[in-house]
C-alpha cells in the first residue's frame, strides 16, 4: 500500500509542476497594453532587442513552448491573457506582431490558428 501512496503523491506533484508559475497572473494587462511605454519594453525583450524585466524573462522563457502546446501549461488567467495580448497585437501593433511571428513561428504552424480564433471572436461580437 505504501508504494501506491508514494507513486500517487509523485504523480500529483508532477501534475502541479506541469503549469507555468502563476506569480504574474495578477498583472493588469489592460494597463500594459494601453501604455506603449510599458508594452514596448516587453516586446523588445521577447524579440531579443532590449533588456528584460523578471516577468519579461519568464514570458520569454515559455513563449515558444506555450505556442507549440496550445498554452497547455498555462493557468486560466494566462490563457485569457494570451488571447487578450494576441488580439491587441494583431489589431494595434501589426509591425511587432509580424516580428514576433517571424521569430517564434516562421512556418506559421501555430499563429494561423490563433488568428482564426481571433477572427471568429470578432465575427461573434
């Protein structure tokens, strides 16, 4: 019975560790997106064109994997935030969006899906 408990505990611990940190889940993304003075440094960080804050480094460390696995390790606030940020970039920061796509998804394997989701949301609104 003891080995089963140990295995179960290890499985639960592994499942919990499979999510990205929620340390930055309470950042007000609307404030960042509405202020280019705040937004541009994040974009330059993940494009390797500028210095990175701690949260910028965290974002940069996981952005490619999150794209590839459909944000499978994201918390719910991160999934909603991702959709909000992509929507904003596509609608208001086209040049940065193109640079991000070129860097993180040059084959457009993942971005096409996100853009389709965005269009379907816009058509329902």
